[in-house]
């Protein structure tokens, strides 16, 4: 009887360890949001005409970002734009594309708060966005004169 009770207790403890271990390795939705969105994005076609079409954007998981005019540029001091961002909303459409409403606060050149509606392709390799200084854009539209349209690629 003691052996059966001991074996049952051991199996119960083992089951609890397995359950706790699987909970610890599961990714939270917030962590997955930033893993998909964060990183370095580049625009090879940037010609220096519009600040928001910079050649390189870096979004860090700590809520900071840096924009550069050249892909090989580094360092915050050489950057035309840096600041903080918050992912206000994230959703996935029927085509498995991730959409984000991102509010950015640009800390240089008095640009202030801007709003980005962006879409990442299902492979998280293409960033397509519309940027506004008024509110979140409702759609990605190259022809909209009230937003700046941008396409970036994972670097």
C-alpha cells in the first residue's frame, strides 16, 4: 500500500512539473507582438526626400526606435529620428497578415506624435505602412495625400 501511494505521489509531482514547465515556455501575446514587429527594416529606394521614408528603421523591444538616412548608418547621434513607440493594437487578417496601430513619439526636430497603420506579410518580411500626424490611418493608400506611405523590408 505504501509503495502504491509513493508511486502515485511521484507521478503527481512529475505531472505538476511538466505542466509548470510548459507554462513557462509558452509565449505571451505581447511578447509575440514585439518579436514579429521589432527588428531592422530597410528601404533600398530611399532618395532622401521624405523623413519618414528613411533608409533604415530599427524598432527595439524596449519601445524605442531609430531612423537612419542610410542603411549603413549607426548610432543615435547620427540619426535624423529617434524616440519611443507603443503598439496600440494588433490583429491578424484572413490572409495571415499581421496589422498594427503604432503610436510613435519622435524626440528630435519637434516632429512629436505620429500614428502608423502597418501591415506585415505572413512571413514578417515586408512592412507596409501609412503614417499620419493626425490619427491612425484607416487604410494603406499610396494616393492618400494626408498620409505618408512606406514599404520596408526585413534586414
